[in-house]
C-alpha cells in the first residue's frame, strides 16, 4: 500500500516538474524575445537621432517577432505529460486505471498533433525576398 502511494507521489512530482519546466521555458523564451525587440528599438531610436536610416534588417527582426513559431516546446511538454500519465496508468490499481488512460491518450494525441504541426509547418523565411528579385 505504501509503495503504491510513493509511486503515485513520484508520478505526480514528475508531471508537476514537466509542467513547471515547460512554463519556465516559455517564460524564458518570451523574455528573450522582449529583450531582442527592445534592443532593436534602441538601435532604431539611436539611428534616427543620428539622422541616419536604420538598417532594414532591424525592421525585419521586429516584423518577424510577431509571427508564430513551430510548437516544439509543446511537443516536449505534452510528450512528457503523456509519458507521466502512461506511467501512472501502468502503476495504478485495476479500478483506478481508466482516468489515467484517458488523460495519457489525450496527452499523447496532443503531442502527436503538435509534432505534425511542427514538422509540416511551411517555411516562412525568404518568401517575400524571393518574390521581389
């Protein structure tokens, strides 16, 4: 009985850690993106104050920050969650398996959907530049 409770606690800790790492990673990525936009705006401001035209590359960087990125982080997060719930399903008592199975299958399907989106996402880089030449 105690072994089962310890295993459930470990599975819950693994799931909590997976969610926490995913959220921290997303927050870190957003912060880095904010710093990059702020630096680009500072370069534009300094160039305009000096009476010069800022490089077009800076404007391209700012324009690209608003575009969505492939969901690789979601693939990792949902895969980890799915793995945790599959572990919980394998270690659960026979009467308690159904909820773990439903959640594990849902997380796995979501991870596979995010993986498909990440792999099949069209490359958005270079499309406009190629047309103008």
